[in-house]
C-alpha cells in the first residue's frame, strides 16, 4: 500500500567519504533530500559534484573506496544498510530500478536483450512462462516498435535510444516505487533525447513511480522536473520547485549555470571580407573489408562551404552526420574522393610535400577530448613548442613563444614544466588551444572542442575562443552537436545530416527562422524549448 | 556473413600457397638436393643421374609447377631412408604427438584459467601476487631444462625413470612430458585470463547487473566469464596451431615417439621429402586452427556477425 503523503525516499544528512589523498575529504556531505510519490526530483550539478555518488549510495552499489559514513537513507520508511549487502540488494532491486548514461554499455554485449530482461524476473522467482510475456509487455510499454524482434536483438544491433528503452524496461520490470536515472540522455542525440524524456514522463504516470533524475542540463530539468536540487563540490546549494528555482534562482552558481544554457544569437554579425577557405562539392567515402565483404560508407556527400577571414562558421549535426569527416577533409587528413578545396583561392586538394607542410601550419585543429589529445609523456612546453620547431623555429624562440601562448590562454608560465595529467579538462583544452595558435594559423578548426567540458567551463572556453579571435583575427570552423554552442559563437552555420548539408545561412536567421524540416526538428527537440524561446 | 566466410577461406588458401612456395624456395637454396641424396662420396656422374631422375635438370619454373602439381595430387614424395611415403611416416607418428599435445593443452587450460580466475577475484592480495609470480616462472622456464628437472626428481625422489617409455604411449607415461610442455602455456593462460576477467569485471554492464539485483555468483558465471572468454579463444587457436610444432624439444627430452622426433631425425639424415611434408603439415595446422578461431568467433561473439 502506498501512502500518498509518506516520502518514497528520504536522505538525511548523508555524508560519503573519499579515499585518503583525494582533493577533498568528503565526496558528498550534509545531503538531505526528499522524494514524494509520483514526483521527479532533478539532481543538477557538474562532473565531480557528487550527484552520481548519491545515486550509487541509494542503489547500494557504492565502490568500497567511498564508504557511507554519516546520515540515513530511508526507502519507503525503512533504513537502507550502509554496507553493500547481497541479501538486501535483491530486495532493493524490487523497489528501485536504475538507468545509466551509456545504455549499450550497461547491457551484456553477448546476450540477447530479451534474455537479459528475463534474468531479472528469474532471480526474483517468476515462472518461466510468465517471464517472456511480462518482458514482451514491458517492451511494448517502452514503445519499441517491434517488441518481438527487440527481444531477439543483441545490444550492438540497437541504436543508443533503443538500448536506453531496453534499460528503462529492465528498470521498471518489477514495478518499483523509485526510478533512478543517471544522465540517461547525455549520450544521445537531441531528437532521441526528446523522445526518451517524453517516455520517462509517460511511464512515470503509467507505473505510478517517483523519479530521481540526475543531469547537468537545465533544459532537461525544465522538461521533466518537479523538484530540483543544485549540487556543487558535494554540497547542495539550492533546492526547491523547478518553477521557482529556474525563474528566480537564489544562488550565484545556479544563476551562472542558467545563463550558460541560453540560446543567444544576438552577439554576432557576419562581416563581409575575403574568402579564406572554400570547399566545392567535396565527398568522402570510407571503404572497409577485404575482397568479398567490402562495404562502403559515404561519410561526406557533395558538401560546399565558404569561410571568410576572421569569421566563425558552425557545423551542426547529430552523431554520424559527417561533421568530423568534413573537418578531416578540410585539414587534408583524409583524401577526398571528389570535389575541390581552396585556400586563399589556391587549389589545395592534391597538395604534397613542402607545400602541404606549409598549408598545415596555416590550418590548425582543436579536438574534443582534451585528455587524449595531449601526449602524457610530453611536458606542456614541449607539446606547445613542437609545432614551430618542426616548421623551422629555433628551440629558444619556440620556447619563449610557447610561454607567451600560455599566458594568452590564461595559464601561468609555471605550468610550462608540468605534465598534462596535472591539469583539469578545461585547463588541458586551454593548452590545446595554445598549441594550435602558436602556429599563427589563419583558420582554426574546433571539433566538438567544448563537448567534453562542464557547462560553466564551456562558457569560459567559448569566451576564450572569441577573445583570441578578436585579438589574433583567425577564422574558425566550429563543429558541434550543441545548438547553444553554435548560437553563441558563430556568424554563419551549416546543418548536416547523413553526410549532406541540409541548410546553411547566417546563424540568427537559421535559428530564428529555420527552413529545412530537419533543422526545425533539431531546434524544437532541444531540451527546454518552448515555442521560439529556449528556457 | 557469406562474404566474411569466403574472404577468410581465400586468405587461408593464399597463406597455404605462399607456404608451399617458400618451402620450395628454401629447400632449393639450402643446397643441391641431388648431392644431398647421393652417397657422400659419389662421383659427379651419379649426382647428375640423381638430378635427372628427380627432374632437377629442368628450368626452375618447370620444377616449381611440377612440384605444385604433385602437391595438389597429394604426392609428397618418399623418404630416401626407408623408401616409405613421407605421409605414412608422418601419420605413424601423429597419434603420439596429438596425445601429448592434447594432454598438455588440457592441463594448461584447466590449471591456467582456474589460476587466472582466482587471481582476478583476489586482485592485489597474496593469492594474486603468488599466481602472477608463478606465471612469470612458468613461461620463463625453458622446457628442456624443466623436462630434465622432472626426470631428475623422478629418478632421485621416486626411483622411477620418467625419461621415455620407448615406443609405447601410456596414460602415466604422458604426464611428465605433458606437464613440461604445458608449463609455459599454463603461465600465459593464467596471465591472460586474469587480465581479461579483470577488464570485464569493471565494465558498466556488471554494475548494472548488480543494480538489477543479480547475485555475485550469477554475475560472475553468466555475465563476466563468457565475455572474458572471448579474447582467450585467440590464444587457444594459437595453441592448437602449434600442437605439432610445439613439442619438438619436449619429445627429444623424453624420447617421445612423435612427429617432433621424426622431424629432428629427418633433418639429421637430410631426408628432404619428410622434412618438407612436416613443415607443410605444421603450416597447415596453423592455418586451419586460425580459420577455426575465426569461425568460432562468429558463434560466440554476436558483434562479429554484423561486420
């Protein structure tokens, strides 16, 4: 019997320790939360804020390095034991279900998903006959178009969205009182994200469950949340109803996060200057395999674009749209199959040898993952100075310019002698930018350069790009899946889908008045979008 | 799918053709076969007679096509020593080698994988360290040395001679050489299964399985182990491929009447037809074993099927 007023979940003064030698003593401390029946509580914070640790503590899957030291967690009025306990886990999994960020990775890759879902019923003693019919019923409840074929599929045969539906089906299979969703849509494209959010809202009513929704995205909060708690460095800074907090945030940090989530195209206007980089109908096809099982994949199909000096062009699209392949073509890292690329009016499509090397110094790149982009055995100064040295600078000159670049991107000269591991993600991205700009490029290509960063760091790095562009005057191609980022930084934009350009134009006109059906859908599925205004 | 199978078969065929050609080239370059076959002090005319009889006076490419033709017809030549066909000599010895190799593989698999599993589940404590130390010892130990040590221990400690049962193959007699042969691969199986299992245990789907209420034992047996076994299949394939070639040294040490011993003897007596066939058989088993592994992957890893 569910008492309508009693809390489903209650956390009082929860403190979870960190191992010795971590940057702080507590992963989270003094966390008190209450989730009422049929309510969705959104736990919002950036990475390292401790929000996922709370989910793991509630679910009883905390790693042993992070002990639950203080406070109480009550589920349906009963205390949850502090240690990992096998017996209690079985009980707990009846009352709570959990959904993870990477759905495909949270399924066993070599077992059919139907069997994996049945296993949940099996360990809870449901008879063989009943298992299959309950799983199929659940698969249609999560709106998979063909439950029978989904039942027989392997995880890798599904898209991220379909796999997330499977995981949600698994979490709700035992009709739990609480669904914990840990960044369930972060790894998904915007359009899929919108569908999954809608699904969670629908199932919450259908299954009469409460939801603890963990996210970093205020757009998502405004779509699904009833209550919100904002976390930073293991503490709750602000909590209340979503309406109040989003309209009238009390805390400075909440305000800064909200500001970062706005779709603002007012800053920029296209300047008419000379064309610096131009692509004319370029195509790129990848071939895979050997003799009989060769397959072709058309990554880029007849794409044209034009970049004027000092301006910024955003390339927007979902994963698999060919935007990174396009960047590789423009950087001459992949050989195009047809079409021409011009740099300052000169055909560079087939450039070789010294001419190609010269061109490379003019067009630089900043990549998505700041952790993978730096060689862990190179000191910062060596990483930055490597480019000029290869292009003929003396060692001394390159080093002194590298120090200059460090201060230009907002790092201290003392950083020069340190290794990449000693820096945070945002700082590393600054190093990568310094490494690109030391070549004095005329074009900077940024491939999802802020996607791996937290929102508040994103804002700072975007500001840095803009500031440096004003000072140094390079042109930028900014590749992103995030419409907010594209709106904030670009003068013009091209929208890509399946390797083709579906729409292009000035950023403000494309976003305010999209023409292509796909662009319209992309904009309307951005979380938090309500008729013309985001948030 | 059929494309995958066809391309694998084509590759196997090309590899075999290359091996056959390389064997031809090496044997031609290692000296004049006619001189090798003739008695050591034979005059030049006798050698020339041999050459004519064997077709060695013809141009090289004619010799090569003749050689290929013979091989495709299944004619691998005759031993000069005994006059028997090299194939029948090989087949006589094959059961003994397979018995020894199969036994040692069985030891390596069961002991190695169990040790690896124990080590992975006790990561970082003394059991893990002990297993890892053993595995380093196991594949650092040369089998001619370990074999001699086994014989010595048997003789001094148990008054039993383990160094060879002559031509008989017996269940007790196979143990000492099988242990010797299996020691090195026991070490690599232990190490490999430990790291594979550790990697799998830390995958998100096992955490997700725990959250779904699935017990630790069930997670280990139904989820972690099948996934961890996938990379092991490649290693098993290599072991199967090396079944004939791997036991040459061990067979010598224990006087085991297998193919390895035949190979050593044939090399010593310059019995070219037999050496040639054994080399081809070794290459052939390697190719077939790799082919089997490729097809086995289709069955155990659904992700391969779509590629």
